[in-house]
């Protein structure tokens, strides 16, 4: 069930942030992504705190990405890591290139 949930979001959205509404790093990631003017409908924030199977989802994200922490950020179907990774990609200019490649900008 968790695997299907994660896979369906990754497949259907260009940029996906799995996070928690009370997580400051999740909010920082969303703020950074919104500043880049991602096309409407191409950015999804999946609030795990509202899910009954939150632990199962985080366990699956651990299997998939090597980390259980949030945010877990996917660009296309590739996990780029968490907020620190996103920030580093943005600073290097690579983030915009990745977003343009998948049609999110």
C-alpha cells in the first residue's frame, strides 16, 4: 500500500515533496521551489502527518532513497534528497536545469 502510494505520486507529478506540515525543512523546501515559479500543477506536497500509514510510507521511502527523514524530494522520478541537497542544487544552478529538463519550468 505505501509502495503504491509513493509510486503513484512520483509518477503523476513532476516535483514531489514528501513531508510533514510541522517540519521547518519541509517549509523551506516548498518556499525555495515556489520561488522558482514551477508551472501550476507540477509541484505536489504530500503531508505524511495526515496519513494513517505514515510510518509505512517513511519506511518505504527509506528503502527507496536511503533515508527516512523528511522532506524527501523527487524531481521527475529521481530523489534528490532533502532540503540541504535541494539548496545545494539551487546554489549550483543545477536545479533549474533539472526542472527545465522535465518541463516543470
